[in-house]
C-alpha cells in the first residue's frame, strides 16, 4: 500500500475478565480510575465498563455467558483467561482501513464496519482493534479534558508511560505499525529488563508502544509469556509521583502484592494474580 493509515490516538486497552464489577472496582480503588460509561453489546453478548486512569482509557470486558462459545468474545476469553485482550486504534475511516489492511495481507475478524479486529499473526503478535467512531460519552472529546483531571489519587499515578508488548517477531510488528500504519520509531535498542532482548519504542498516535523480543523466546519471564496463549500485551507501564509511596499504598490500603520480578521497566509491578491477570508496572515520573 502506498499510503499509511493515519492513527490519531490509541483509544483504549481492553482487559478481559470474568468479574466485571471486581475489575472495575480494582481500577477505581487502586489506580484512581474514573468510570464514564458502561454498556452491553448484544452481538457479542458481553458487558463492558469504560474508565480513564489519568490519560489512558481501559475497558474491562466480560462475556455475560462465558460458556456460550458461539460468541467471539467468549471464545477469546476462554483461550486467554483474565488478561489484557487488545488495544484500539482510532482511524478516520474504518472500512477503508479494513480494506487496506486486508489488501496488504492482514487477517481481520469481527468486522462490524465501524470497528474491526486485526489478528495477532498479522501484527507481529498483538491483537489490535481499529475503530472510526468515538466511544460513548468519552470525556476525551470534551473541552478542557486532559490527564490532570485524573491526577491527585492516593496512588500518585500521573500518566501512562507506554503500552508494553512482548512478541516473537519485532520486525513483523514494525512492518505493520510503521509501513501499514503511520507509527514512528522513537528508539530501537537492546534491553536487559527482565532479560536480554531487543526493544523498539514506537509513537502511535498519542501513545507510545514498546515491542520487546527476547533473545531466548523459551526462557525467563518473557519466554513464559510467549509460551502461553495470549494476545501480546505484557503490561501497562504508568508514571507515578513517588514509587515508594505508590508501592506502600498498593500493599497497605489496597492489600495488593507488589513485585519486581519479570518487570520490563526499571520499576515494580502489582502482582498480576492480584489484578485479575493484568500486569501494571510503575516508574517514577514528574508532573
């Protein structure tokens, strides 16, 4: 394709769960999430909540009838369990983007016209949602909206630093996000967190996304991640005012365990088992 698809923003990250009420409450209590909408989508028989943690929207999503595997989200949830499901790109024309990706050899799914998914095998390892319409009641589209609206919570979360994806083929991810989409490489370098590998940081719309390929895809925390059924999103990495205070808040007030094990950043994480399968990492930042 000659023209890259323009991405104006990363709309949100979907967190697949079996307990939408508990998941929503975790984001509210631990990270200061601000819920602005809840919905039920009959075509996929699933419930969702829409919330912002400072500048990034997260969508906890659960199949209403998880045993009904005729529905695509229930099938996916049965495969990956509780985990990050995908992140979503905002484009001007969903139908045109879908056609362009398919013309380039990508495989799409659940194409409803105004939004669709690109399967992970086409992006280097990340399940991708693409949408042309605004989310219902999205504060992002209102005057005066900014990440500072969600700052000031006891956790000290300031903003999303980046989405971290662990993939087996960084070059394929680069082809999709740089050649088919208008992503731009910020950094392409070696990493040792938590094991040796290549890390490419891309600016995609208003959000930075890191793609990490471990040298040994069968060893360590990243090898363990790649060995299981998943959709490529390893962690959301957040900047906090004070890492020590954030850690104390999570372990004290929220009764969540924290760990440095498996971190792809220089900070720490809430134990994913305590956050319904989602890995959230925290690094020190500044306002």
